[in-house]
C-alpha cells in the first residue's frame, strides 16, 4: 500500500505522522534546517517506512516542495513504497554520468519528488563519501523546502557516517522493544563524533494501550463516519 493510501485508511497512524510532520517542519523552520537524514542504530527500525510517510504527509501541504532521497544503496526501499523505478539514479549522478535534475522522479503528489539510488555494483561507501554528494545536495537545496533522506543504519555499515557532514540535521529512529539503550547510545555517539546536529528521536511501534491512544481511537471512530480526508486522485500531476 502506498504511503498516501496508508494515511487515508489508518487514522491512528496518520495522526502520529502528522504530529511528527508538524514538529519536524517547525524545527526545520526555527533551526533553518533544510536537509534531514533519518537513521538508526540497527537494521529494520522503521526508517524507510517513516521517511515515506513523513515525506507524503509534509507534501500534503501544497505550498511545500519536498524531496525524499533514498541513500540506502544496499537495500533501497523508497522505490517499493512509492511504486517508482529510477532511470537515472543517485549513483549515476555521483559518478558524473547524468545531471542531478535527470534523476528526479515524480510521485502521485505534485510537490513530492524522489531520488533513488538505482546503481548496483559500485561501493556505496565510496560513492557517498565523494565530493560530488555535497555538490548534488547543493543543487537539490535550490529546488526544495525540505529534503528527507532515508539512510542505512549506523551500526552495520559506514555509509551513513560518511554522509553526516553534508546534512543539516539527523533524526534517530528506534523501534520500541527492539533497540537497546547501549545501541542507541552508540548511534548517538557516532552522530556526535561527526559533529552532526541531532534534531530528535522517533520511537516506533509504541503500544496502542498507551492512554493517549484511547482518545485517538475515539477520534478515529468519529473520523470513520466522514468522507476521505486526502484525495490522492486530485493530487495527480
Ligand atoms: N512504527 C512502526 N511500528 C511497527 N512496525 C513498523 C514501524 N515502522 C516500520 N515497521 C515495520 O518494520 C519493518 C522494517 O521497516 P523499514 O523497512 O521501514 O525499516 P528500516 O529501518 O528502513 O530497515 P533497514 O534498516 O533494513 O533499511 C517493516 O516490516 C515495517 O512494516
Ligand atoms: Mg530501510
């Protein structure tokens, strides 16, 4: 299911994502942050899912231009979430084989674009460490208000550490019940070691038994009697 459909059909999920989206936008405004990388200590902590949903929720505001970039060359997932494939990927841009503009991919929302890695075989660590990345991001900064990046976990590979100097802010993602305190501490240390600006922490998989969800469920039931909130078809380019 595409992120827009998820936001339309899962009211509790949409509520949490919109709370996050509002805070992230506000923080970006206050701290003049334009490029935000989302990473985690370990694999499988919900980064790609969250980037896809957050980028979509941010782009539901028609006055915002949002770019979602998949920096996970090893297991790219944004293509799956958005049902898009890259003709020219970020790898080709970094290798100087195509222009940054030619790698932009349209989505169902007119103000949300994607950049996908596409290339197989190149060493992602080397590609992402290249000086071209800074220049490429500089180009995209001119066209978008906010650039969200889905990056690999910090623990298993060095790819994300290499990118940290080029982004304005980092959000750490953890999965409740999965990430341990020492693992999260280590991830924080890696970010701070690279002088990264940690904007916050997102905790996924919180239990719906939390008291605030009881009220959310009330509103969700109320909402289910109303027509769809987001009409994806209206937003087709
Ligand atoms: N907030 C959440 N609560 C519960 N499950 C979630 C949440 N977000 C994602 N998931 C599930 O967790 C699994 C991993 O999600 P996802 O691929 O987004 O993680 P990831 O951090 O990007 O993984 P990787 O490190 O491999 O790139 C998926 O099955 C996804 O459906
Ligand atoms: Mg992922």
